[in-house]
């Protein structure tokens, strides 16, 4: 009895590669979205801090 190693047909390998590429693209999109949310949050925090400092310098609350 001869043992043979199974091989993946070329079209199946292509499907796996496309699927991996799609997953990678999805991860990249999610990372971009997360970076956008973090950037907006940090900008909002900075703006609030700036407003508070200006209000404190004027001697009043905003």
C-alpha cells in the first residue's frame, strides 16, 4: 500500500488565499475605524481641557 500526501487543488488554494486576503482587509478596516475613534476621543478630550483652562484663566466656569 502506497501512502500519498493529499494535495489541495489549485482552485481551492486560490479560494483560501482570497479568503485570507479578505480577512486581512477586514482587520485593516477595523483597525482604521478604531484609530479614527481614538483620534476623535483624544481630540475631544484635548478641546475640553483647553476650554477648562481658558475658563479658569478668565476666573469663571464654562
